[in-house]
C-alpha cells in the first residue's frame, strides 16, 4: 500500500496524485489517513484514495509522540511500503519520529519521487539550494515528506470508488502538555500563490520605508510584498508570512523583484524558481545580481519611486 | 541538570562554489564549521546551566577533525565532548542510533538539545528521531525556553501559530535560530578549553547491532540557474527606462 497523511486537506489532495501514480506502477492500493475528522473522506476518494481510514481518537491537538503512535497502530494492520506525509512543520517531526520507531529510512522535503530499477528514489534540495541529492531507499517502509505545491492535485473523479473505514485507536499518551496556542500576528498574505512579488531586505533604513515596495507591488498589480529573513525574524517589520527563503516560504511567481537584498544563498533558495528576477541594489558586487535576469545598481530610495512611476506610465 | 547537546560539523554552505562545467557543488576545500543552530542550542544549554547548575556534554558524530570545532563549543561553555567516528556510509537512521547509543552510555540526562535542522542538509530529522528512539517527549522549533526544577516550558514556533508546551524530564528540544544570539568565547575561555576532555568513542563501543543505512545517496546534482544577468548601471533614468522596456517585452507587465 501507499499511505498518505497530512493535517492539511489541501496537501493530502496533492499527495494523492503522486501516491496514485506510484500505486499504479507498483500495483498497490492508496490509503489516506485522517485523524479525528471525517469531513474530507469523500473528497479523498474522488482525488484517488482507494481506502480512507478515519482514526477515531479523543486526541484533538497535534503532538508528534501521540500522532506517531496513531500511525504506528494503522501501519501495523496495513502493511505499507510507502508512507507519504505532508511536509509542514508538524509533518516533518511526525515523519522523523515515525521513521525512528520503525527503524525506517526517511527523506524530508522531497521534490520528486520516482522508481528506478523498481526502487523508490527521491530528489531533494540540499546545501542551501546549491544542489539536488538523489536518494534511494533500502527496505521498507519508505517514509517521505513532500512540501506544498510540488504536485498538483488530480481533478476530482466522482466515479472513483473507495472504502471508508472508521478505526478506534488507542493512543500512547505523551508526558508533555500543550498549555497555550496563540495565533501569530499575520497579515494574511500568501506569497506561495502570488504571481508577482516585490521583496525588501536590510537595504531599507526604517519600517515606514517599506511603503516604497508596496507601492511598486501595487502598480505591478501584484500587491504582494515579500522580505528577507532579517526583516521578519530580527526586525519584525513584517509578519513571518512574508518571509522568503530556505527557512521561510518557497515561491515561484512570474516576476520577483528583490530590493535591498544581498542575495545570500539562503534567500535565493526560496525564490530561485521565479520566472523573471529583478534586483535593485546599490552594491554592484552584490550576489543578488548573479541570480537576477535584470538589475539596477543604485540607491533604492531613488530607484523605487522612479521605477514605480515609469511602470505606472507604461501600463496606464 | 544534565544537558546533552548534539552538534554537527557541516560544510560552510556560503563558501560552496559551483563547478561551471558539471554545475555540481565543489565540496573539497570548503571550510567546515559547527552548524549555526547547534550554537543557538548550546547558548540555551549554558543559560540553563547558569540558572540550575549541572553539566553540558557535547556529542558529535563526525570526522576526526571535528575535534577542533568541538573545542569552540567547550570554549563557549560546554564541559565535555564525545566524538564518535562517522562510519563511511551513513544515513539519518544510523546517525540517530549512534547518538542514542552514546547518550545511553553517558547515562543520565534531563535535557537533550539539537538544532532545528543543520545548515547543510536542513532536514531536521535527527532531533525527532532521537526522541523517538529514546521514547521521550520532543519539543521542536523551540524558542523562549524556561527550565524549572521539574519541567521545561517552551514556545514552539509554527509560523502562523505559537504553541506553548510543557514537559517533565527527560525531554528533547530542537532550537531555532531566532531563539538567541550565541555568545563569543573570551580569550581566557578559549585557552581554558584545551583542558576540557573530548572522549573519542568508536562506534562498536556504542551499538551492538550492525547498522546499515536505509537510504543511500546516489548522486548530488547541480541546479542549473540560467539567468540573463543584464545589469543597468549608468544614468538612473535611462536604467529605469530600459528595465521597464525589457519587462514589457518579456510579458510580465500587464
Ligand atoms: C540556516 C539559515 C537559514 C536562513 N534562512 C533564510 C531565509 O529563509 N531567508 C532569508 O532571506 N535569509 C535567510 N538566512 C539569512 C541569510 O543568510 C542572509 O543573512 C539574509 O538573507 C540577508 O538579508 P538581507 O539581504 O536583507 O540583508 P543584507 O545581507 O544585510 O543585505 C542588504 C543589502 O542591501 C543593500 N543596500 C543597502 N542600502 C541600500 C540602498 N539604499 N539601496 C539599495 N541597496 C541597498 C546592500 O548592498 C546589501 O546587499 C538564513 C541563514 C541561515 C544560516
Ligand atoms: C547530499 C546528501 C544527502 C543526504 N540525504 C539523506 C537523506 O535524505 N536521508 C538520510 O537518511 N540520510 C541522508 N544523508 C546522509 C547523512 O547521514 C545526513 O546528511 C546526516 O546524517 C545528518 O543529517 P542533517 O545534517 O540533515 O541533520 P538534521 O536532522 O538537519 O540535524 C538536526 C540536528 O541534529 C543534530 N545532528 C545532526 N547530525 C548530527 C551528527 N552527525 N552529530 C551530532 N549531532 C547531529 C544537530 O543538533 C543538528 O542541528 C545525506 C547525505 C548527503 C551527503
């Protein structure tokens, strides 16, 4: 079997595409697992699951120890060769702990899965975006986490039939406790889906000046502002949903404009798949120019207002 | 408080050059360092020790030259080091078993600290794997860690949410880059660190079973990044005009 799990229904739909593809080649079935909720079970079948297991548990909030024990008890009954888990922060720690409990191999953040000589083989980005490692599994199960938007969901097929199984699971309780859950300040931006992104870095002297970036984003009809790590993590001028890079969001807009960003490899790792990359930096030696299609060497405080009005004029 | 820090020696990714012909990263000659977040983890360990007393032991699975880098951690404030020689072929499964074996041999521990991920491979598997093997609670992406005599309270940063968790000992935490600014050791501390012990253990001392990798690296491919690199740097008005024309031509202005 190929088992699919994520706490994000959108991600499950994407994973089911790859799972169905692998299952077809290996002549296996696809099982989707949901914990607690019955809500999307039907959708998962239409997206390609042959079986949906609804784990019924009193366990509401995510704790890796307890979710691991739930998946372990499901895996005990359904021998699964391949386990695909959605790669968000919860998914990664769950997959890793599960792998340890099963003495299994695990690859985090795979961007491709293929069968090579009938062996499961993955690709993933390593060395901060400098290279792709090709990994192959020995033995099973093989545990793989996949980030959002690597695969598209299959269109829903209302004729695809599947079985829904409700299963009560005993959870081995963790000694840890969740004492508070707090929503973080968020401006509700979704850089991952944006078609046009204008980003700012430490080249900006103060928070108010980010206005220059929003204004350019507005005339480009993109309206999406991104930023480098220091702007979100250290200075906290923007919320973390704007943060692009290795430890932030990975984006692939049609146009990415980097303003006052030096172009360190960890920033590039988040935006290298962009269509057209434009850089504005006062330092002609800045690394960002090596990763850019077009660049202007100059002070962003002069360049941005001019660029904004020139584009406004051009587009009308 | 007995604190164990898992620290990895990594290649300094910022120094990696790409071979223009093969497009593969050239790793030979790239300087090695302790992974950034492992220093954040050590900083947390030192703060805990300052408050509650105890001992900080650094465990590394790595090449023999990792000893030099471990000295830096001893200078920062760790008390002792344990270096396990890395087998020629490894994967996360093996590294986690080796670390778990070393930790069991060390014996008593209250808190195990790891980085949230290493800067070279960046997968963050080792922490949760280790917690799984030892069957203890894990708090990943930890920041704002507070240790009390019988428990740890920490925020876990999930980006859109922050979850505050509490756990009795023993517990494993993985520490984020944002949690603190690691201290720089003083010259005195650097000199004194040469008297602190680094034990070298062979892997056969640690694990009885023969460890085999579950995942094998077949290839490390380059990532082609073909960009036009057209840079305007003359008169600003002209530069802006040229850029806008180019952007219109490639169809991103509509
Ligand atoms: C493990 C790890 C993970 C990381 N993850 C990320 C990540 O996800 N995302 C990320 O962005 N970074 C990440 N980083 C940090 C990264 O290495 C860089 O430190 C960071 O990207 C630098 O941000 P910056 O370009 O805004 O600032 P700086 O490097 O300080 O660059 C500022 C730039 O602005 C230019 N400038 C200054 N004034 C002006 C002006 N008036 N006009 C025009 N240009 C000007 C300067 O020439 C300079 O190039 C990570 C680092 C590590 C170690
Ligand atoms: C290009 C390449 C790709 C690889 N891909 C995989 C793969 O997909 N799957 C796989 O199973 N193996 C893989 N390996 C094998 C290799 O064993 C791992 O890279 C390595 O064991 C540690 O992984 P990491 O740096 O990602 O650790 P992470 O899990 O990201 O590290 C997190 C934390 O764990 C601790 N830690 C990690 N390693 C050590 C150590 N050696 N000693 C002490 N503490 C440590 C540190 O606290 C660190 O901050 C790969 C190797 C290479 C060269």
